[in-house]
C-alpha cells in the first residue's frame, strides 16, 4: 500500500477513525493498491459537525477582506504544488497527466474567483425616501456540507470550498470513497494557508454518511454532484430536513452537426469531447445528431478517434465495474443493429494489464430508442443518430430527461441561434465540444441534470451560500413620517 490509511479531518487535524469497515483504494491505471478508506459512522459525523459548529462564530465574525487572505495563500500553494497534485489526481482517478494538470489549473481559477468575493458581495445602499436608507448585506448560513464525486477529485471540491468559506460558512466535505486522497492533501494545504481549525472538515464513508449529512439538524445546506438517481434522493432527503440543497446529476449531452460545419474543427472537438477524461465527465459528448448528409465528417471523427490511444492520450475508467458496464452498452448497441465504426472494447495497456481501460468508441446508425442513445454511459463512447432536419434533431434532444449541455457545429449564425433557443440544456456550445462556462459564469444544467435553485459556481453560488439581510434606517426626525417610516 503506497499511502497511509485515509483519515477523517476535523478540529484541524487528521483523526484516527473508529470504523470497523474499510474499502481498498486502487489506481485505475494499473490496479495497484493505494490506500484504504474508512466507512465512518453517524457518531463520527456528529464529531465533525461539532468541529464545524465550534469554528463558525469566530470565522464568520471576521471581515470578508480578512477571510479572503487565506485563499490568496491557498491559491499560491496550489500553484506551487501543481506537479504533486497532478500526479495524485492522475494516480487515484486514472486521468492522463495533461487532464489531471488541467484539473489543478481549474482549481486555481476557481480560487481566484473566490478571492474576488469582497468586490461582489459589497451589498447595495439606496436612499428610498427623504432621510430613509435601505441596504442589503450577505450573511453566511452556518455549517454546510459538500458531497463530491470520483471523476474530478480536486476540481469539484473546489467548486464549493473557496466560495462557501470566503462567504463565512464552515464546511464538511464528503469525498468519493473511490478517490479520497486529493481531499486529504487539500486539507493540508488549507491548514498551511492559515485556515483556522474546524473551518474545513472531511468525513469519509458511504451511504450511511451521505444520509446522515442530509438528515443532520446541525447542517444548513448541502451541495451534491453525482448520478441523477442519487442526486434526486439527496435533494429530497435534504429539503425534507428543511435544508438548502443543490444537487447536480447526470447528463446525456447532444452535439448537433450540420453539413456546413468545419470538418476539421468539428472532428477534433467532437473526439476530444467524447474521449477527454475517458468520457467520465458530465459535460462529455455522448450523443451526436447528424443533420442531413455529414458522412464525410463522421469518417473524419472516426479517424480522429483512432488517434486516441489508451495509456497514451486516453486515461483509464475508474473501475472494473465501470469498464464492464461501458463495454456492455457497446455490445448491446451492436446487437440491436448499430454500426461500430471504432471499437474500444477489450483495451489493454502493455505493462498495466490490471488497469481498467476502454478505448474510444464511435457507434453509428443508432436509433433514439437504444440504450446508448438514452442512458448516461460515462465512458469514451459517442452514439450517432441521423435526422433529415434540424427540428427532428431538436425533438430528440428535447425528449431526453437530462439537460446539462448541448452543442451545435455549423457556420450559420442563424442555425446556431435556433439551437441556442430551442435546445433544452443549461449550457450551450457553438463549435465547442465541452461548453463549460469559465468564472465568473456559473456551472449548472437544467431538467434532471440539476435539482435546486441557483448554480454551484460563479456569481450564482453567492445566493446559495448566503442569506440576505435588508436594513432600513432613519436618523433625522425632521424628515417626518410617511408610509415608508
């Protein structure tokens, strides 16, 4: 085992866990054992909540200009430790080096946005009547929790940590039990940055801990990122306990490809979108809608996909179970009559035979009722459906229950605008395969890709992590009395 057993983190230190059950943490790259993670109990969660509650009063009392200084230092430490964090993300998640490094760099950008919070939450003041002023101020909620997935072990935690803490909350983080190591290192960097004990805490575990977070009376808000099935349950359970909740679920992102699309730009973007991070991201291209005759572009996509090589410029999927599930989708599509243009089944990387790899897969002549057209595969697989008109393609996209992203590849501004207006998704791309908004724009989908109000990043997150106080004042008695006072 390469690393020590994973521990919970609260009261500013790593704690020996009383858990009796542990899960192995293995690297998808080669199957080697990295560590073991404890399945914590509800009692342990109580201790973590108490740590966060004890720290809230003094942390929230600091002016935001002081709180933000911690994150200027945290950003510096992320930058100084880029290579170490990149290696850790790659090792525990299976990403390529470049993908893991991009995740660290995005975490730096997220922290930079949090450092701008003093300018964004300065409040408003207005004289609303003679001698009467109204003002607004943002106040923190208290103890909040963030439940994060396996696919971005560093970036997704940083969707919530910097913003929520700069705004004065204290946080409990529940990492994925598949990739707990990056969060451990984040805790160390935050402490080194000067974050007071108890402001950031980690509890490891599984279903019991997630349910405990949703139910706990001491937690005011919960953010979740994961599958739609679990996102629904977390949202329902959290709100039933009268908490705020934003729960991001799965996706089935559609790419509209028109005959006038630039062939090279389209092929490279579609391929990168479907195969980047081994397809394990909620913004990956999953379904392509070929509108009219775009066969030559499809041929070029297949050619680009063949350049993507497992173990070289394609990372591993997270587990053997994930590999089996993805390959079963491909086999089922083939059995149902689809054409496999590029087949990623049975991928093995020399010297890493115990790694869990799936090669890039391009499936053509898919029909809208096939499972590869409707379900989230979460692997480097794209399913191509053909339509005669753009309206037929939009009808297919609108019929899917998700709504994270959609992209259109065309050189026509009118066509692009039509898709922007009619696609049922919260994030739209034009000639961009992964339309992830950059800060300060916020991340969040529609439909069954998101449950709850606001988005999880950017300016929209301010409303989620704070409550608004409105104050009306009058000091001059000579102003008299009217309906305002």
